[in-house]
C-alpha cells in the first residue's frame, strides 16, 4: 500500500511542477508581448488578465502584422498620391 501512496504523491508533485511551469511560461509570454508592443493602459489590463498560450500569441502576432501591413500600404499610397498631385499641379 505504501508504494501506491508514494506513487500518488509523486504524481501530485509532478502535476504541481507542470502547473507551476505553465504559470511561469504564461507570465513570461505576457511580459514578452507587453515589452514588444506599445499598448494603452486598457489593453495592458486585458492582456495581463488573458491566459495566453503559444497559439493565441501566434494569432495575435498575425493580426498585428496584418494591421501594420495595411497601415504601411496606406501610408505608401498616400505618399505616392501626394507626390503625384504635386507633380500634376505644378504643370
């Protein structure tokens, strides 16, 4: 019987260790996201409350990259149009 109790205790310790590692991972992942982006105070509060895993971070990254890409394209188009208007209005 003591072998079963020992095994059960070892399993509980292993589960606790995995749980602690998961908490540490989530904390470090959240801190990495916060450090790598500029967020408002409201966004920071929401991110801190979220339980992020690697997949969620990948999705957030893709969405962020897509938004940045659209913004960059819009800026480039605006610069082109300004240059075009200047060129055509000077004639």
